[in-house]
């Protein structure tokens, strides 16, 4: 149960960062120049963490 919650939280974080990046690109201008690359780096990091969490949950759930 805890694994499912961790996966959902990590996916929500990735989706939130992705949505923030889309909003920043839609705003454009100075905000886009300042935040676009930073949010992309955070998203890639969050995706790596989410993947590690998914793999860890799968590994430990297969252990009986």
C-alpha cells in the first residue's frame, strides 16, 4: 500500500513540474527565458526519482 502511495506522489510531482513548464512556455517572454530550462532539469530529475521508486516498489513487492 505504501508503495502505491509513493508511486502516485512521484507521478504527481512529475506531472506538476510538467504542467508548470507548459504554463511558463505559454506565458513566454522573460518568464520563459528564466524558468524553462530550470523546470526541464527538475522534471528530468523527478522522472529519474519516480523511475527509481517504481523499480524499488516492484523489486520489494516481488520479495515474499
